[in-house]
C-alpha cells in the first residue's frame, strides 16, 4: 500500500526523468542529489517496487522508475488532465536532521521556520563544533538550488548583493557570520527586514524584492550589531563530545554517502582529534576509493594520519 506522500515523490521523479535524456546522460541512473530526495526515502521506494537500482558502487547508487511506478504516473496524469501541474515542493520528511545528535528544540524550530509561509530568521551560536555546520549542511542538501551557503570570511568579491540578485534564493545559509564585512552586513539587514534589496551604484543599480529566510551560525555574537542580532531568533548550541562526533560522522557517511558501516567507522576513527567538520569526513570518503583513507586524510589535512585513541 502506497504511503502518504509517495505519490508526490514519484511524480516529482517522473518530471525529472521526463526533463533529461535517460538513455544517454543518465544511462546508469540518477542519484538522490539529482532529485533531492533523501537516500533513505529512495531506499524505501526501491523496496516497495517503485524504483530500479540500475547501478551501485561505493560512491554512487543509480535509480530509475520501474514500470509499476510509470503506470501509476500515467494513471495519475489521466485523472488530472485539467489545469497546470502542481509546483514541486521540498519534502522535509523525517530524515531531516537525523544526523544531528540532540538539540531537539532547535530541530523543531528550524523545521517550522523552513515550512513557514513568511520569513523567520534563526541564528545558531556557540563554540566551534560540528552541530552548527551540520544543521546548515542538511538544509543545503535538502533545498538544493533554493539555498545559498556562504562563509562570512569568504564571500565573493561581487558581494552579497550580486549573489542574491543573480540566484534569487529562498534560503540564505551563512556560516561564520561574525566574520562578514560591514557592507554585506548592511545588505543583509535590508533583506531580512522586508526582502527588498536596493543599491544605487553607478553602472550596477539594484532594486529587487526577494523575501528569503536566513539561517546563520556564529561563534561569537559580540561582533554583530544589536540591529542585526534583533532580527534573529538566537539559539545556543553546545559542542559535541568525542563519542557524539564519531556517531555523527558515521551516520552521515552511511546515510548520505552510501558507505559501508566498516568504512565509515574507519574514517570517523582516523579523523577523530584532527577535525570537527563533517565536510572533511565527506571529502575523505569521496577520495578514499582512489587513494585510500590514510592518504586522503594526509592530502586534505596534511601531516601523518593516526588511528584515533580509545
């Protein structure tokens, strides 16, 4: 029996397959990144007979709709031949933030924020740790092109104005916000207030209206102006301990990168004490099939690799 929401997911996948050349470009199938549906959800659809697993390796799992699913899509299209197709919606599902240990109130707050019709802005603060970055990373992976991830210390030369004007995101994710320059902070203030972005500069005038939601992370709040802080709901997070870090990294690598439990355990153990950034673990996982785990860590982080301590 089809579960609630499965029809919408299957229709969304069908629209993707109809928009590409499945015989050439996606001969070995598409991955969760192409359709922006969590791997765990795709695995369930596969078990229920709606997807074929046409290719699988350590780094890629390729899917296609089965004939059973295509028949359901055809029947649905015949039942609804009047009016436009419904706009695809992001399915948050139960998988969002499952890799984040604890912080249950923050998970509820962020999910409500992402589903809210009008913007609510959230600031995550606390000492350098995995949790803040992982929250932002999960949102970016879920919303794809609708979200822009920025690091306050490394915004492009064009600045915040041009990035938002060119890409028109619905969600702005800002890490290390306390390191943003004053010009970008001023632009952010106006965007968060009413969604309007105005700049009068010779040859590069801007006047656009793009209401967006901001989820930011900052290690220190004292560097942010009172006006900027007042626009956020601020939640403080505590750093992860060693055992929590290992659990989080293993969960991310297994569920989102498709690694075996054994390989995920090895990467987490060897990364222990060297990095608290989940993106380092992901980069190592993607390089490991080519050069091995130890060499990947050495290339990315430098120095000699260890085996972790008990």
